[in-house]
C-alpha cells in the first residue's frame, strides 16, 4: 500500500481533516470513489487493536476502577500482578483518542513486568471515552488544561497510597499523553520517574519544578515536537534534573502504537526495552 494512503489516513484519524475531506482526497489518490471505498476498508482494518496481553490473562488482576480527583471520580483501567507482594506504580497516559483498547493492553504489558499500572481516562469529565474515536477527538478540545493536569497528578497520589504499592511511582505517555507526562512531572513533586514518548515540552520556566528522573523518547521524523528539544534539554541541565534523551531516526510520531499506520517495530521494541530498564532502576520491581 502506498505511503500516501497511510499518511492521509493518519491525518484523518488524528482529527486534522474531517471524513468528507478525507474521502475526497482518498478518491483523488485512488482514481475514483469506488477504489477509495475499497481502500478505506483496508485502512480501517489497520486500526484493529493488537492485543499483546489477553484481557483475561490469568497472571493479572485487571479492570476498570475510579480514583478521586478534584470534583469528579476519574475512570481508569488498572492492571497488577496476581501474585503476592507490593509493586511500584506506573501511570500510562493515552493518546488523543482516549482510553482505547491499545492503551489498556499497554497497561497489562507494564503490569506483567511487576507494576501496578493505572491508565486514567482523560475524558472522565464527559462520562469517559466513547466507543467511536471520531466522537472522542472533539472532546479533547473541551478539556480545561489545569483541571486535566490535576486529574492526572491525582493518579500519583492514588498509586503512592495503593495498598499493593511500594510507594514509588513512574509515568509514561504517548503523543498527547507524552505532553501530559511532562506536565505530571512538573506538577507532581512525588513522581519518581517519567518517560514521555514524543510529547510536547512543558513551559521552560516550569522545568525547575521537576523532581523526577526523565527518559525522553523522540522520533526522527517529527519536526514539530523535535523543535522544542534543545531548549528543553538546556532547561533540564540548568535545573539539575537527571534526564536522558533518545532519538529514533527514521521513525515517525506515534511509532510505538502497534495499531497505527506509523508503527515502527524496531524503534518501538528498543524504546520499550529502555523504558523498562529505566523504571527498574528508578522504581525497583
């Protein structure tokens, strides 16, 4: 399949163009509406969710929970090992499609490594992530930034006091969630470690507030996000924040998402390996 088709579908799936404009442009590329209709079914098939860890994996306790956050209960997916013991906590923050099956699967992957994983649903103020991702995207525009950050930093407090937690807490997030991960690091002094994936950087004046160790993953083909790297790194150095930056050349934004058209298997596997080693070093487990 031509890259032009995949790139156009990615633009549509991220809400940058509506369905009518997407189909019009696809028809131009494909040479007609009939061909476009056939391509559409193939492209949408690439969004079938890759389930690496089954929902009913016998090694895990997993399911939906709520935790207190300001004026609302935050919905979240939680997964933890069934075996006895206490485990460090890890917050998993979704992309701008909400708490989709892929992110729940990532939380299960984290849990199997020996963590209490919690994946909050940013759209809890609206009742939670709708089943149709096309309905989810506009809701992100309605989120109030300060309240949204408080809802996620509340997950740090939840995990620090969780009865099965050691009290050490890390955070990881992807795309939109990568930017939120940076904000959690700024606003939660109790956070021990953060691993944002291709996330927008926080305001430079806020960087000295970061107390967590930082592991920054970036994609080589991601000019908009990468433009902020030099200033962020300089601010981290001046603030004395421990950090490490990895650039995955040849990979594009969202390279970790194995349900998306930009998935890069090699970059994803390496970033995952580095993240697990980072959490083990900073959180234990």
